[in-house]
C-alpha cells in the first residue's frame, strides 16, 4: 500500500508565509489589514480564516499561493515564515503537508 506522499510523488520543500487564502491570492495583507483592523500578519490571517478563508502558503519568490490540505497542522503558524515539507497534488492544486517548521 502506498502512502499518501508516495501516491502524489516525492516530498519537496516549500518556503513562504502561512497566510489566509484571500491575502495569499493578493500577495499581501495590506488591503485586508485595514478592513479587519489587524495590526500584524498573524491577526489578519486569523481574522480572515474565521470569516471563511483557509490557510495557504504564499511563496514570495515564486509569487505563488498554494492551498494546504492539513489546515489544523498549519494553524499554529498563522502569519509566520515557514518551511513545509510535503507533496504537491496537481489535481487539487494543493500541498499535502507532511511537516511544518517556523523559520
């Protein structure tokens, strides 16, 4: 039996910021922070997720937002720079999160 990671290919490392999906799609918290009365990236991310968003990984060098399959595993890292090890699933356009480490 194949593990989930094996089924989607070898694990890779992704580096970026855990953001909410709305801000990740805009590549910035700037617009949302004003509307949410947030003072930092963590407050903004948590507020937007409470209002229906989901956690995402934004890689600024690639200018790319990734969906994350394990929302509970990444929740503690809201607004932080992290390194995620996991496999990319092109069918769902998401990363299957194996590990998360703060930078």
